[in-house]
C-alpha cells in the first residue's frame, strides 16, 4: 500500500485559496466567478485592513475593473489569482525594504 503523506504547507495554502474563492463565489449561486458584490464582500471581509486604509471610495471598483481581463463584470479564478499574486508581491517587496 502506498504511503500517503500529509499535504505540504504550499499545498495547504493552495487548497485554502481555492476554498476561499469558492466560498465567496458561491454566495450568489454561481460558484465559478466572483460578482462585484461577492468581490466587495471578499475584500471587506478577508482584506479588511487593506480596504479600511483606502481613502478613495472608488478604489475597489477600479481594482475589480483592472482584474477583470475579459470585461465580463465577473472575476474568474485566474483573475482572482492576479489579485492574490499582486498583493503577495507587494507584501514581499515591503518585507525586502524593511530588511535593507
């Protein structure tokens, strides 16, 4: 019988990103994309510190519009990953600047 190992930290992170996307994408009954309402709910709940620090009330609308590469008014999983990747990169750059 094959030895099944526990998921790695990276695998757990990927599973978590998928689960979070599906949780918010499923709120309006269409679980494959985030509507604008679902995106705003995700941002305000999961990234509340980021959204609370924004002085411009239109910033989230502009972020969604920029992420929505096919301009269908929804964010699919690859478009969502662009947000996550961009935020991770910004956090990494902030970390690098602190250690310099």
